[in-house]
C-alpha cells in the first residue's frame, strides 16, 4: 500500500497499468458489485463548472451520470446540452481519459414520455417533436463527450387508471392489488382523442350511463338487392322499415307499434364493453371485406369511402397489417363516443329527411298554387270591367301565399342540406375516434424507435472515426406510478413494441435483414430501471386489513421483486438507478436508507447476468447531510464495499464520509506527487504528467 499526498488522501493500491490510484475490486459475495461498479448521478445546473465535476470524480468512483435539468434554452439552475461548448466538452473528455472514468447521459428531466401529451391530456405533434429534439441534443452530447453509452429518457406516456388496468385485473398472483383512490373502480375516467389532431374529447367515466337508440335489425330474414337472405348465427344486419339491408352508417331506430314510440336503452360500462365487442366484430368484418383491394382501388370505392372504419383500415393496409391489428380492437370508451355520435348522426339525418320531405311537399304545393293562380288570373281577365290594377289587387293574397311557399322551400332546402352536412361531419369525426391509450402508445413506439435510430446513426459515425467506446442507446426509465410506463409490465411492453417498430423501419426503409434489424434494436434501445420509482407503487398497494404494515410491505416487496425477475429474464434492462425512499415520494435517499428492496433487486439482476451501468442518484443528502456525495458513500457501505484505508492510518466509513470527504476540497490522490506544481494543469484542472 502506498500513501499519496496529504492527510486528505486515500490509501490505495497502485494500478499496474497507469500508476494511478484506483480502488481495489473487493466485491461482496452476495451482490457482486464494488466501488468501481457503482456510479453517481449529477444534476447539471446547481453544479456550476467543470472543476466541481472533477472534484467529485476524485472520490474513487468510476462512473457519473450527467443529468440535464433544463429543456430548451438552458439556465444557471437548469443546464441543457448545448450550454457545454468546445472547451467544456474537451475538458470532460480529458477528465474521463486521465482518470479511466465513464460518463453516462440523462436527457432533460422535463421530458415525460414521447407520445406528446400535455397537462390537459391532449397530444401534440409539436410537443412530441420538441421532446425528440431534446433527446437528439443529449445523444449528440453523449457521442461528442462519452463516445457512446446510454442516454436515459423518462417514460410517462399518458395518464391511466389502475383499477381496471390489464396488469391489475389479469395477474392472478396480484389481482386488484393497486388502486389510485377509494372508489376508483366505479368512477375512473377513460379518454378518447381525435386522431387527426390528438385533441382529447369528453372523458368517459365508468359510472356514467348513456341513452342510445335500439337499432332496427333483422331477426331472421332480410332483403339485399331484392334477394331474401337468412341471418347467420352471430351476425348483425341493420334493416330499414321495409326489411331491406342498410349499412351501419344508415341504420334506423326501431319503432314500437304498440307504444307508437322509437325504442331507446340506457348503456352502462358493462353494456359498453358488449357494444365494443360488437363494433370490433363489425370493424374486422369490414377489414376482411376490403383486404384484397389495393389502396388506389379503395380510394375510388364509394362504399369504402362512407365506411365508419375507413381510416383505420387504410392505416392498417399501409403498413401491411391484418385483422388482428390493435386499431380494430374497439375499446368501451370508443364505443361510448361512437354511440353518442351515432345518435347525433341519426338525429341530424332524421331532421334532414324531415326537411327533405317538406321540401318535396312544398314543391308540389308551389306547382299546384301556380296552376290555380294562373287559372284565377285568366278568369279575372275575362270579367268585364277588370283593369290590370283590379286584377293585381284580386291576385295579391294568392301571390303572397306563393311567396310564403317559396320562402318555406328555401328554408326546407337549407335545413335539409345543413342537417345532412352536419350528419356527414359527425360521421367523419366518428372515423377518427380512438382511445387515447392506443393513440399514445402508437406515437410512443414510433418516437422511441426513431430516437434509437438516431442513436444508432451517431454510433456508426463514431465507429467510422474509430472513436466508438460502446453503442449509444436510448434507455427508457420507469417514472411515475400515475403515468403509463411506470409499471414494470408497461415498461417491458414499451421496450418490446418500440424495438419491433424500430425493426420494421430498419427493414422497410434501410433494407436491413430481419436479424440485423432485431440486433440493432436491442443494442440501441433498452430500459433503465429505477428502484425508488418502482417502490412508490407501495402507496397504492391494497394491503390486507388483518396484517401489519410490515407484513403488507413484505407482500409488496414480493410483487416488486417478482417483476424485477421478469425484466431480468427478458433482459430488457441495461441501466440501473439504485435509489431509495419510503414508497410515497421520490426523495432520492441513498440505498439502504429507506424501505426499498434495492439490494435484493440488484441481486436478481446480477443473477441473470446484468452487465450495464449502475448509478445512485443523490437528492436528500444535499440538504440533510454534509453533501450529496454521502449518497455514494452510503451506497458503498450498504453493498459491503470495504474502506481501503486513509492517509492517517486505518479508517472507518464514518471517518471517510465525514472527515476526508466532508472537506470542501478534493483529496490529492491522483497526480500530486508527479506534478511540479498545481500551475501545470490543463484547463479542466487535470494535472499534466
């Protein structure tokens, strides 16, 4: 063991290759990580300069995640990638090289998913593009400074419920274990959007009921082109009042002859689910009807152009999809809005037919009135003593009646045309109704795929220059339990579906083979798992009333670790944030300081061969301890890494943490013995050899 520098230095073993002071890899047997394996996350903004970064590097750890706190134009407290110019970037590269150090990158914390959602639940293409541009900035920074590595992106695609989420309903091991609030299962809201704009429409609540017409359908037989046909089992055939088949767009309400009324029904969530199943069947039948048509043929087909499912079918055919495409799986909230719009269409069409009927009747009245007036005028002319003035006076009442009929004709024509136009407008809107979930996920898969392709292309540039250390990759982080992507199942799905989308783009647009495209997607797109974010699901856990909080927490931990194992087995996680809390808020405690099963989670990942970066994220220690670096020291201690020594003899973690590293200047353990003075340094503060 050799001691370097003053009493503020560590006592370390010499590194044989470089002669630099490096920590011994004396890992614990139970977890398998040491000091060199656990990095440190630093929010760029509160930290003012490169020298401060260098000071934190000299504590002995070997990785640091640079987190950009700003979005758009940076500020003093929220840096953005482009605030770091040539000199700063060069300095960071020098610091990495001379200390055999690795930086990773966290794109702007202001990004919350890539579907383009705003705070009101609308989805904006512009917002999506802004987030993608932020990621491109971070990727470019990572390529320039780190020559590769992960670029972390927050998930959080849209607001969703917990009570009726698939993972909460279908997982028999942990069925109905989560709830956002008491009574959520009865009052939860679902949203739909207009696919053209991403604008959110009226929220659909589970406890709402909606009136709907009972449509006139064939019970046994019907006529189609004057040919009598029989209804097949499970088939729904809409008919007019003469028994002729009509399209679903022109269906008619059923008339009850006994009451003399048109029948209606009240639909709740249960009935909407049934309605959604019927609409799904209808949409798939319609797809199969047109699946052999080319897109050009469909554009010229009048029946297709009037179809309720026109745009969904067109989108599916453009990507060579089939009837199992999610776009044809109609959800209850979509059925709710479609039912509402159907009723409005029927109302407008009803008024349109009413005005049209009156228009025709009025036309006949006008023609009849004209004939009578003409006859009356001829008879008046034959009468003796009738002057033109007298004839005009006699004919005035009849002419006024004719003018009134003409005004009525104009009103009926305008009423009919506007009613039919309104019905067509609503029918057109109906074609673009989509669940916000399916809309957002499609946007997200596409965004993550394109972000990862950008990372791939930057990696290829580095490789051509011989500068690539490891592939640049987009790593999607589980964030808030309240947003999609926070649940482990959702994180898995985001990665798998986004990789699938990336593979499709690479094969179609860049002519990669399927195997090449799959490998590229895996290399450049994977997950970041944050232990503390996952632990925050604890506040929504529905524990058993006859158990203590400790017993319920153990049951929750069993759920969390089972999900960790699923992710580890699938190998979708390539980056770890080891953070702790008490399951309520993301206070960024050091591992071991809260109730998150951090060590157990890491054991599972290591068991399945995890080799990615491991980073701790300080937070509370900046304010309740001597410095944020205490988070790293507590993590080392929690995972069993020993103290290698200190300049004044044998030391303990407390002495290292609260004496040596509690000082406001870093220990001189890297270069001091080899430099003539501190004046002989690079701009970054790295001493010259």
